C-alpha cells in the first residue's frame, strides 16, 4: 500500500503519466489540403543511427476547424498523442496550414516542440492511395532558437476504431505484482486494414490508438507506454478469447482477454477541458524565488471583468497537491487546475498557476523540498501576482488541493504577521485539506483504502496498527534500526491485508523501498507536521471542501477538526462535505484512486460552481487597497517580494 498522499499509478505503466503543460491553442490557417483530415500514426526519431536511437510513437488527428473569423479560412484543429512526452490528445498550438504542408507546436513537460510536415505521394502512385507525411521535429529553446539537429517525423494514414462500425471489444485484468490492472482492447476492420485501440482507465488511457499486426494465430499489439509494451495474443474459441503474454521491459506475464458484446471504449476527451474561444488572455510567466530557482507558469487575465475596481481585478494562485506536479495538476488525463482557472477567469478573476519547482518550466529541485519549502513558493508566487499590472493587490486569494490546501493557511499566517501587514492574502479555498498531522492522515488513508477494497477487517486493523507505529517512530525521530524493524512489519501486514504474496527477493525490495519512502525529507517532514497551530490562527475567510468518498483525506474527520480549529481564530470559515465526491471532487463509486481515470468528469460542476461563487463573493467583499502603491515597503517597486527570514534561515521557520 503506498504511503504517498497522492496515490501513484501502478509502476508498470507509470511512465505514461509524465506531467504536461497545455496552453491555449492558437492557429493561423491558409487552405488546408483535404487529404490531411483524419488520423495519422508514425514516429519521431532522432537522426542518430544505431541502438541508442531515440524513437517516440506519435498519433495525430487533424480535423477541420469549427469556427473562424469572418472572411478567414477555417483553421484546422490538431490533436497530438505522444505518451513518452506526456501528451494525451493534446490540442496543438500555433497551427499553420499551407496546402500540403502543416506545422504546429506541442507544449508538454515544460518543453515546446515544433512539428513541420508535408504530404508526399505514395511510392506506388496509385490514384486512390493515401499519402504519407515526412517532416521534422525540433525543440523550441527559451532563447527563441531551435534544437539541432532536427528529429525526423514520419507518419501514415490510419483508421481509428471509434470511427468504424462493429468494433469488437475485449476485457482483461493484468496481474502485475499482486495488483490487478484492468484494460480493454478494441479491434475493427477499416478501409486501411485492421485497427486497434486500448483503454487502461486507471492509468488515464482512454481509446488510445495502438499498433496492431495479424499473426498466423492471432495478433501482436504494441502499447507505447514508456518502454513499449508488446502483447502477443492467440485467438481461441472462435475469437471469443485472446490469450497470450504481456511484456514490458523486464516484466513478462500472462494475459487473457475475453470478448464483451456490445461494449465500446470510453471517449478519450475530457468534457470539461477548456476550449477556445477564451474571454481571457493567457501568458507565460517566470517568477524568481529568492532561494535561486524560478517558477514557470500561466497567468490568465479576464478581458472584461465585472469585478474590476479602478481597472484592477481580483486574482487567485493555485497550489498543487503532493508530489511533483505541473501547473494543471495533471493526473490520469484530467487537468483540474486548467478547469478551475478557466471557470474563474470566465467569472472575472485572474488566475496564476505554476509548475512545482523542478517540474516543467520551473527550475530548482523538487526532491528534498518540504511542505514549508513549497509554501514559500506559493507565497512568492502570490507576492509576485500582487505586483502585476491590472491585479488588485488587496484581493489576491489562494486555492490549494490536498497538500496544497495545507499551504493556504500557512501562507496566510506568514503574510498576516505583524501589526500592519501590507496586502496579505485576502481569502482561501482548501480542497481536501488534512486538518490532522501528516502521519495520522496517512494512517487513516491506509485503513480507508483497504476497507474500500473489501479487505478482512482483522487484517485491516493489524495493518493500521503497524502503519501508525511507523508514523509515530518517524515523528519521534527514532533510530534507523527501530524504523527498519517497524517498516518491515508494516509491509508484511499490508501485503497480508491485500492478499498479495511476494518472493523473498521481492519482499526485501518492498521493505527497502518503503524505508526509503519514509526517510525521504518531504515524507519525514510531512509525517511530523501538525497543522493545528496554523489553523487556529484563522487569519482569512476560508472555504474548506471535502469529498465524502475520499479515501485519501477522510471527510468526516478532517471537516470536523478543521471547523473546531479554524473558528478559534475568529475568521469567517466554512467547511462543506460533498457526500459522493472523491479526492479529486468527482462523483465516485468507491472513491478509490483506480476510478479517477475512468470518470470522465474532472470536477463535479456543482462543486466547481461553489468554488467560483465563494471566490467571487470574497472578491466583492474584500477591502480596498490599504495604502497607496507609492507607499509600499522598500523592495516592492524594485520587483522584489518582501523578504522573510524563514526563506533563508531554517531556524526562523514558524513552529
């Protein structure tokens, strides 16, 4: 059972979920050759020869634009999937169509790449044969240059299963180290031959086009997940069963797909993903941190805000949950922060969202950063935001999710220090915030996970007791020997509760990994951190929301505890529980993480509306600026945030 607050995907396919950055799509169009419209599959390959050559499977879907300005050609819409680059049906930006040539930019993992390709006639020159695509792929450098040498880009036309009638869908559950990984495979015949698509919903893969070849007795399917997974299948029982092996890297295991009549794969598109036209402007920003790193992010400013005062609009900073996250807090194909930013910007609120340090466009190192270190990033980001043109510094709030929710009251406490703070944080929203210590949160999470999975209650209690002992030992700074013994017991009780069995070598590796996890600087600090002293300060109006089916942050416990603590500070606070919501605030069945990717909705619309309503209401009631801009403390006009000693001297950090 993982210790981490944000549940990690199964390691076998974890490389699918590289963080991505998505910007608003823009396009410039001339006349597009009609032969471009449709689906394409191929590769991007480095020009180097030999076994070290880098290749990335690529799928591109080109559609005619659905809107255009009067008198202009309709711009095509281009969607790109490159799993190794963390892109899943990403809408390309800066699309330029010119007859047989097409160029576009993909923003992913903090890097920007430019595709430029041209249709080429088939070698056999048959009148009705599809053309191929030949072109180049280059990384766009921060200084405006391009990477050298260019990668080679080639593609061929393919049919997509979702566009073909009478597709046959098969379901399987891969046994990977005691964990069951459900997946589905769809096969269909099209004008261009056999087409295949796969779904691994718990990994966020929905209707993913994959390579497929017929063999003498069945099929070979290649899933481009990090190290490409190869699935060799033999058809049995007149095609009702496909049985064979799943191989990826060093892993090799049996797999059995069974036909599921009348089924279809889930749509790959998330219905809440923002789509143009946008009534706000997005801009790329870079925020310097006094500790030496920089935060790369996106600032969205509404074009016309009903909340403006003297030309200035309210704003919020979005703070991600635990683990290295990008600015959209992307997980399993969902981009919750992009959805929240879009909703708030449409309501007239400016939004800043940024990549965690060491992620995407942000520099520095995430490894070793504690919750307080990450809180300093959020603090600096909010101070930077207050100084931007058109932003009302007296109406800047913060929204955090999970660990990010813990950071909101920390920043509020820091910024309200002293008798006359200048434009401190004005309001906050905490989504799934732990109000108890990190260790208690993780222990409670362990029990909730096993209960949701239907484990035996006696084994669950044993696992909880062993987990609690480890948490207490870490918080008490026990010796390495003491922690190692306790970790071994924790791993064994968790395996017993899950019903999994490991070899001696696998058991030793599991214990070693668990020990490394609890001694990680972030984890050790998180386990020991008790938010109670911060929450009792109650510095700002806060909305704290919880999901009743959240198995990562128990709603009943934390909503009650937050209400008790926060009201002691005298600020206006509201705690709200949504009975059927999970940790991501989706309406869920069990609330388990393996549902996250399978649920199409990113955030339940009613919950999103409540967040927007609270922010808008808080922005309307927030005070006007306390002092004229010209009278701000030294450093503001120079572009620096007010310096706080805790950024530089750990001993000065609040207890």
